[in-house]
């Protein structure tokens, strides 16, 4: 199979797509987080080292130890902190890699020469699909009970869907806190795909600050997140609607967050696009497909029929 064809896999043409996709994305996220920590440590170390270098530059006479002891002490602390932080992140990265490796080993059981192993794999496969469906629909306790009963480790999948559920519920309550945290954690990926979700969420946060009477805080927020960007459509939009100078809710009610479900669907679509997952689980897709296949209309047709009612 060519490398190009591998990019066409999704939940409809590959039953086990999510089995590897989710732990892979978690590993990728841990890797990027580790790289970010390393970059930050190097930045602070170089900055402190430059200060020490400036004190030593051009000196022809011996320098007193007291003049540089503070800089050396800070460098030692930075090295110790760098070692601890990177060690912790590498441990998390290795653990994520082990989770992915276990999933790969589990999938190899499907081609085992031992019929008992193959039967066990396919029996457990249905359990995995049901558990994954429960996680997607928010029944975390039920999913965990079933996983414990059949002996499945679902911590990787659970962490992904639990975060998504927290963001979704907060958005339904018109609270942007969890969504802003999610945007911060996935900022580089959002920028890479050209998404405007971060900009729109931050604009809406400014709007909420104005609605609560914190106009000064909203202006500081705009300066902090939009002051150095060429894309200032949000700031221009706020100025054009005169939002920063009016307090009537009649004007504010036309904003995006007043549309039922707007932010929820915007977030869900963006989150699932990272994993290349559909809105429905693989289990639900198969159930709908089987039901359609049993209908009288489908029995008259040749081939497989799939639809979403």
C-alpha cells in the first residue's frame, strides 16, 4: 500500500482508525510540549548567560567573585530546573509511546496464527467500540465500569474525550474558561491549519468583559493578544459596532455567542478535525449502516448502503 493511500483512512473505511489515531496524537502532543519546555529553558539560560558575559566582556583586571556570584547561582538553578522539567516531560512522552505500542501489539493479534488469540481479539473488539462510543457521548463512569469488567485500559481515550466534554459543557453555560485553556494548548496546531477559532474566541472574551462592565480590562486584553498582529479584524469589528462605548444589551445580543450551539459546534468540529474523527463513533456508524441494510429499500439495491438520518 502506497504512502499516499494511507492518508485516506478514516473511521468509515478503517474500523481501527481511532485505536491508533488517539494515542498517536497524544504522543505527538507530549512531544511538542517537551520541545516547548526545552526551548523555554534554553531561552532563559541564554538570557542569563548574556548578562554574565556582559560583566566579563572587556575586563582587563580580575573580577571579584561577588560581582558574578548571583549570575552563576541563577545559572545553576536554571540548569537544575531544566533537568527536572525535561526529565518529567520525557517520562510523560515515554509513557505515551508505551500506550501507543500496546495498541499496536493488540492489533497484531488479529493476524495471529493462534485461533484462540484471534477469537479473543474480535470478542474484545466489540467491547472497545462500545466503550469508545460511551466516552464520546459523555458516559464516562459507564465506560469505565465496562472497561474494568472486560479488562480494557482506556485512560488515553478517556483523557481526550473528558477534556472535550469539559470544554463543551462550559460553552453551553456560556463560559469561555475551558475553551481558552484548550486554545492555548493547541495554539500552534490552530495556526498551522489557518483556523480562526482562537481569534473569534478571544474576541468573544473581550465582549464578555465589556458586558460585565470591565471595559478597561477588555482594552488591555485586546492590546495583549491583538496589539502585535497584522490580523486585527476583531478589533476593527469591535470599533465599527461601537461596542466599547455602549452598554445596551440590545446591541450586544446580536453577537455570536447568543446563537444556540454556535460555539459548541465550532469547538467540536475543530477538536475532531485534529484527530480526523467524525461527529459519530465507529460503533454508531456501523449500527446505522446495519439498520439501513435491513430495510426493504436497501434489500432491493446491490452493494452496501450507508446514510446518516
